[in-house]
């Protein structure tokens, strides 16, 4: 198993790294080193490759070409050229640079597979790869190039190219430079190593791991936002009762309902209309059914986490070295399991955002906002209030619906029809990252709107949790009701607050 030391170094062993390890290395710059156990396993696997390299019979990936050229035998004096050519030709991505955290995640996951001893690389190659990651040197990988089968070939090839002392990298400070300028001592790859460095689902899996981390916080934030909207729209909290939720025993629904109850606990606004005169029996679905939608998203997230944890425990390469010393071709590099859940999460993200936007819209309509001014404006007609903030949310939700169209149902054959069905898992992961950013912004707009609604209910007091959220937004410079001001910076600030996890932390803090 991998471990994380007190000095924020992830020690990569023969077992899987954790989702938390991926976040620590990718996003927070944790260091990396290989365990002694891993180095022993790597050496054991390499011995198998060395034996087969001396065999006059050709063996795929060791003494043959690759893909559609797998039947061509390569003489011993050409095999280093073969590995170098493989990496250079496969480092073929194009477009904008991929985020540093994504590249670091995929490098950690590739290193984790190397550490199993099932790939046949030399210990010195694995050490050099770990050292590059540990030093914060990040190869430049570009947006397009992976079909998700055989794994994320092009992105991983750019990392292998840097290991060879070639290509573009950025140092720990983000400064662009060549690999040579970064001080990388070039590694000359030998039999099997080029394949071992590029044949995995590490890019799509790394992005899934980061998405799981982000969505843990975002779904709790969505619960808090829904609670603030129910409160400020004078909705009823009776529907969130535990016994009612328990009649439909989906675990995610129970968690979301509990979060909403906790966020509303002690609300003076809610108490103000719990009188015999109150006629509120049923709220609109965007209020009443929040636990059902958020809960379904939570359950989808847990399914995706299960798939991610299985993939973290995988040793993906082709060919692969088995425990009994065989070298076997296989299809484990196909990204379908990861691609499917990446697409599934994009659907859930789009729906949570869609419901959030509907709650925002209710605040702005005098026919539905129960006594608040039109568009929450200071002087309706002169001021537009939050009218266009809702437009922005609507535009984001429309984009999210397009991003929810699955990438994994698309397949374009490649490699002279040898690779005739591909996963498009990398593309599913890229669009999920855009979806998560859009959800972050939609929730920020709802929170900003609900907070203004709270202010307009004064002197009635919000709950401790929702009041703390409103105070946090105010402390970050987002103003309360008043004449119109430049709105875009406030929307960016609200998105930053959501992205930082501060809203979710406010709920957890109230429970501790």
C-alpha cells in the first residue's frame, strides 16, 4: 500500500495509492518516493523482461513493433531506437495546455503501476520518473490526443519524453523550459519501457479522482444553498423530516436531507411562518425535491468512487508481467469503466445545477418570491438587481446540458483498425472538469441570491449556518441590498468561495 508521511511525501508501494494521495500530490505538491518493497518488485519484473529480450523468439512489446506493427521482429541493436521512436511519435497532443494538477495526477498513477512490478521497467527508470514528479517538474501535455485506448497514450508519452530529456516542461514555479534546461538527466529507455510508460488509463483516472474530491464539497454546498433558498423563499422544512425521507431509503437522499435540516436548524425566518395562518403545504419541486436530486447525485458519486478505487488497485499495461512470470497481452487498458462513470457524473452535475438555477429564478419573480422586490432590486425599474445573474446561471446550465452528452458512446477506429473500438474516457474527463467549474459558478449565484433574500427578510434572523454563509459572502466583499453595482466581480468571488469548500465547511463546523 502507499503511505503518506508526516513530511507530506507519498510513499508509493506495490499496492494502490489512495484518492487522497492523488489530491495531495496533484493539487498540493506533496513529494513522492518509491518504497523498498516497490523497488524489489520492479527489479523482479525487469528480470523477466531481460530473460525474454535474450530469447531468439520474438515477444510483443519487448522485441517486436507495436499496435498494427506487432508482428514485426526488431533486432537487439534497434530496440533502444524502437523505444525512443515510440515515445517521440506518441507525444502528439495538441491544443491548450492541460492543467498542472492533471499532469501530476497521471504521473503519480503511472508511477503506482510501475511500482507493482507488472510492467517490466528497470528500477532506475522508475526512480527517475519518481524524482521528476518529486521535484515538481511537470511535462507540458496538451488537450487533444488521447482516445482512451490503449489508455491515455499521448498524454503519458509527453511525460515519458521529458524523462528522456526531451520536450517541454514547467518547473515547480510554473516557468516553461525544455527538459534539458530543467536539469533532467536523460534516461535511455530499453526493451518494454516505452510501452510501460504510456499504456494506462492514468489521465482519465487522475481527473476522476480530482472530480470526486471536488464533488464531495460541491454536493454539500448544494444542500446548504437549497436550505438558504427554502428559508429565504419562506418554504416549508416539514418535507425534509427524517421519517418521510426514510420511506425512500436511498442513502444519498438521507444525507442530503439531513444536511438541509442541519442548515435550517434554529432559523428565525422559518419559525416566523410556522403559525396556524401559514398556508404553505407544498413548495415547488426545486425546493421540495432537493434531497431527491442531490441524493441521487451523491449515490452516483459513490458508484464512481467505487470504480475509481478499483482502478487505483489495477496494474494496467500491455503486455503485462504476471505473478508467475508470464508476459501476456491483454485489454485492460480500455478506458470504458472509467469513461462511463465520468459521463454519469456529468449528467448528475448538470441536473444539480439545473435545480439550483430554478431556485435562483424563483427569487426574482414577484409572483413566486413571497413578498420580495422584483429581481431583488433596490429600486425596481431603475435597478435591475440580480436579473442578469440568473441569465448567467441559465447560460451555464445550458452549457452543462451539452456537456452531459456522453463521450463514451463515441468511438473512432485507429491504428489501421487494430484499435477499432476506443473509450474516449479522456474526453469524458475533460468535459467533466468543465462541468464541475460550471456547477461551482451556478451554486455561487444561488448563494449570492439567497443571501440577498435573507437580508430582505430582516429583521427576521436566519439560521446559524445560513447566517454564517451570508456573513462569509459579505466579508469577502459581496454587498447586500442596495443600488446596482458592477456584478461580475461578485459572481467570481461567490464562485471562489464555493470552490474553496468554505460553504461545506460551515455546515460541518456547525455540527462539531
